[in-house]
C-alpha cells in the first residue's frame, strides 16, 4: 500500500469543497426559482451529514453545518406550507 501524497490529499479536499459548493448552489438555485423539492433537500442534508463524518477540519465542518442548517430551514418551510 502506498501512502497518499500531499497532492492527493489536497485533491480530495478540493473535491469535497466543490461538492459542498454544489449543494449550496442547488439550494440557492431552487430558492431563486421559487421551488426546491423536499426530496432534493433531504438528499442534500444526508450528503452533508455523511461529509461531516469524513472530515476533521473544524473550518470545513462549520461550512457543512451552515449549509445543512440552511437546507433544514428550507425543508421546514416546505413542510409547513405543504
């Protein structure tokens, strides 16, 4: 087994960050259009929880928490209205 290089570790970190940005963009896009599905928000929340489990960086965990909170707020609004 080979040890991962710092470049490989950085690449994985970049991929994770890009995934988080995609989740946030999906929420933003749905809000701008005036609708985001409960299923989509649920999938985003699950993906963020899974990402939190993999990550030990406190700064990134805070970003995950912030995005997850936004998704949960939007989900609660949909459940209240629907």
